[in-house]
C-alpha cells in the first residue's frame, strides 16, 4: 500500500476550487502556446497571476523576445531541475513560479511547488519516507532550489503512481491540505492518514 490512498487524494482534491484553473489550464489557453512552442509575455503574466497576483506586475518587466526564447528552451528541457533553472533567467521568475509555468505547460509531468505544498507533505508525515526531510522542514527548505523542486516532483510522481491518481489530482490535494486546517478538513469528513495510523496503533 502506498503512503497515500487514492480515495484520500481524490476526496481532498474534490474540495479544490477548479475555477482557479479555468483560465490557464483550459485548452483554449494552452493550445496556442503548445502549438507554437513558447509563451508570449501576456501568457506568462496570466500564469504568474494564477500562481500569485503580486508577481504579475514584476513579470511584465520582461522583454517579449526574451520570454519567447527562454520558455521555448525550458519547454524542451529533459530534466525538471534544468527547466526550472532555465525559466529563472526571466525577471521575477523563481523556482516556485517556474513550477507553475511548467504545470500549465504539462500538468501530467509537473506540479506546483511552494510552501503550501511542502507544508502538506509535512502535515501528512511523508517527508521522511519520501526522502525529502534532508531538504529541510517548513522553516528551512529552500523553495527556490531547482534541485529541491526536482526531488519534490519525483516524490509527487511516486505518490500519484502509488495512489493510482493523476499528478494534477495529487497537486490539488496537496494544495488543499496545505491550506485548510484540520477542523476544516474534518468538517468535510476527511481524516488525515496520520490520524488513522495513530488510531490503529493505540493499545
């Protein structure tokens, strides 16, 4: 049995407000840039706003030609850390925002990486078994390290495979767990896996 069950992932993922994704993950937004192989400055700004609204104004400082060249190269990178590192050449694009750009590019291969999702792994008590504890806890993890993102993504792919769910479903699950309190999850009838384990371990 995997660290997370498919039933748990899907139950929590169902709480995620999919209207958040409507703009940037819809086919009519993604298809044009997938066909041409790069993002325009306007498309980059929309993805930045999806990840964090305050980044949009800073991202707009980039030059259109640079956005085209960098995103084209990043989308052709074979390794996640290299794709994230390449995108960080752009003004105001850190690894966290790069993870969002890559997720919009291909949500079957990439997932969003930030303090909220890392916190979710901590709350679910899976950092250690996934081999991620060496990168630090909530207060010490370097969220702008491409190498840390690559390790996180590998762990997410493992969790998704074990639970037999899509990577995007796991992504939504972690975002929700990282943002909602235990009482809010409990109100929806969701019991954290660690609480189930604790209950069964009681004498």
